[in-house]
């Protein structure tokens, strides 16, 4: 699984406008990729853990959520979770003219069907 996910993340990072992304499994294994030294692997692992915790809390409280977006001053963090508990975090700039909504939708759709 590790090599397959690492290859997929590396390929997705070629998408214009992505700064970083990470995948976290229920067993707490986290895979990250970043285009920016500002987003270190440790910071991305922390963001993925917070995202996984958020989805767990939403689920526990019966709030259906398959896709969320956190808004920061200069960045967006998109998150999606699968039925098996694996989640993805995608970081972009708020102003990312090269990144189209269809690009994000495509990445999330691929993630949802990604074989692990």
C-alpha cells in the first residue's frame, strides 16, 4: 500500500496550484507530499491528524460530512474521508488561478476510488 499511495501522491502534486497533500489511514500511518518548505512533513502529519479527528467528531455527532474546507488568511485546506476511514488533506493558496474546481473534484474522486 505504501508505494502505491506514495506514487499517487507524487503524481497528484504535479497538479498546478497544489501546495501540499497528505493521506492518513485509520492506523495513523500518514503519507505526505509538499511543494513548499513552509509545509514540513511534521506539520502536514499534524494537519492530517486534526482532519481525521474532525471527521471522527462529525461522524460521532451524526453530521454527514464527506468533504470539508478550512479557510485561512492565505490558504485553503480541503479534506475528504472515505467509508474505510482513510482521509486526505489538500492545501492550496486562496488565490490559485491555475487550480480549477474540476482539478480538486478529480483528485478527490480518484482518492475515493483509490485501491489501498
